[in-house]
C-alpha cells in the first residue's frame, strides 16, 4: 500500500477520476491540492463538496507556483502528459502517476485489466456478468465510468476487480500489475493525444510491463507475430479467428481447456451479434476458465448479459428496414467491425469530428456493403471527398435530417446504421447523446410513417 499520510499530493484535473483520487488520498491522511484549468459551475459544485476538508484549490489555470511543496502528483486521464503542469512537475523531479496507479496501490484484490481501441466496455461488463453469475465478488470499474480509486472501500481480499483501462491511464503507470491482462486490438485512434500509431500502441502494451510468470496475458491472434510477444513474461493465451483454445466451428463456440474439448454454446444463443462481439466473448471465456468458472456458469452469464447501449445495438425493424445504433463506433476500425457483421445493404450515417485515421482502409468494405452514406458534422466534407467516387454520399445538417434521408434511401431488407467513425463533440455531449438522438428520430419517423398508412 502507498503511504500518503502527511504527504502533500497534487491532483491534476477534477473530473470524476480526480474527485475519486482526492477522496482516496484524503481518507488516507494526505494533504491534497487540486488544480483544474476549467472554471465552470460543474467544477465549482464538485469542489463545494470538499469544503469540509483542508485543501488548496486552483481553478481556471495551472500555475507553476501551485506545485510548491508537493511530494508527488496524480494526473487524471483527461490531462495530456505533455501539458505544461505535468512537464513542470517532472522538471522538479516529482513522480507523476495516474489515478489507475493510485487505485492499484491501495487495491487488496487481483485485477483483471482490459484494454484495446474497441470493445473494452463490452468485454469488461461481460466478464463481470459471468463472474457474478458464478458467485464471485466481481467489482467492475475503471475507464467504464467508476474509477478504481472510488471502489477501494468496497474491494476486499476475496474480491475480483474487472477494470477497463485506457491508453491515457496507462501512460502514467509505474507498478500497476494486473493478474490477468487483455489486449483486444489497437487501431487508428486518439491522434489528438498520441503523436502516431506506434506511440499509441506502446502505451497500450504497458498493460503487460509489470506482469510475471504468476500472471496471465490474453491477446488477440492478430498480434501473434508482433515483436512484443517474446517480451511477455505472463502465461500467454490467444483468442480470435484462429485461436486453438476457444474457436468457432459449425455455428458453435467450442472450447479446449486443459486437454478437454467441449461445446460451450451456439452462436444463435448469444444476446449480441457481430464478429467483434464473438471475439470479445472469446476473451471473456478464457478469463473465466483461468478463474475456474464452469461452462454452465459461463453460458448462463453470457445469456443474461445486457448488451451495452449504442454498441451495434438493434433499435428495431420498421417496414422491413432494420435500424442499428453503433454510435460508440468513434473510429474507423469500429465501423469496419460493424460492416463485416452485416449481411444486407447498409445506409450508413457517418461523421462528426475527424480523428485523423486512414479512411481509405475502409473503402473496400464501403464498396461491398454500403448503398448510400449520409454524412453529418465537421468531417462531412472529408468523408464526401473520400467516398463519393465509390458510393452515393448525401449531406445532412443534423441527425433529424440524416435519419429522414436514410429512411427515404432505404428499402425493405436493408439496414440504416449509425456508425460514425468520428467523435461526437461537434454536435453532441458525447456518443451516448448522439445515439439517443438517433434512436429518438428513428422512432419519431416510424411513428409518423405508420400513422400515414
């Protein structure tokens, strides 16, 4: 456990991660200083909840003198490590750790950590559901919305922590050592934060850096020939298209564990669809078998799993047209997975804030699967320029118009899918609001259509 009693600790960034880090530090006797470059009502309200504590606060700026007297800093994932406040801390020789690292130092239980560009939340929640079905004390947390630091009081030695971790959190780890670490995938994303793909991938790979032969690493077979594989010290297991321990055969998920082969379940019995979700499930099965969960409990956990919102979520079928909300597809690779998972022509709604990926990589899939694209947001001119030579591209000023155009373009037996390939902050507060608006407009359009019939 990290001894912080009497230490002066700087918490940089006061979103939910910063808030939970501050509470944990205060509970263990640290003198906390909080700095946030924002100065809005939300931050002020949260700070008022800390008024009973003797803390120093700086909002609206990050001044160099505010670092005076600090022993170390805890940085929130939303704060870039090349920001001036972090650079200033390091120039003074101060240790800078992530909220994830802080939580780990106080965690009494083994951690299952899941990272990747896509599928982290689904896999994290699925593992948690299976383990709870098996009667294990699983605590699901991390980048999924409730930071590890905020769960420390609930975590006991017989708990199992299932944590989604992001590259932003892994940037500033030191001793973070998950008992089971999962790497799902790495594709173009977050170039607003990481300078290039290799830098981004390097941060993801830090999930394995402190593991040893007593730990487990679960890795997608797409990485099987990568140079980092020989560096893995943990027990290594693969999942994916050509995995040997859990694979797809004759529309069944089959398992070969400790020399015993068995049929786990039929694909049609899964509560979600898409090849990417089958792969997520494979990784969850491997975790479950490492923890000695029975096939029956795995099956029951999978069958009771509630599909997460806005992730290849079927909204419904109206007049023979299927509507799918894949708003969480904020990068090109996520949309690739979605298009590979459909067997009908798609009217694709895409756009938002361009994140700098290679749209050309998805062109063959667009040509094969997409009938029309309706583009929205800041990236619509970029998308129109790239895809207009292979498919009809239509512009829309907002989601209402995008859904209206898509309905007009779609025929029975086809699909309207929101899978944007871009972030949402030009038009919405986040991918959740974008998906909710899409669904609301779908239901409104279909209600009007049905009333006219």
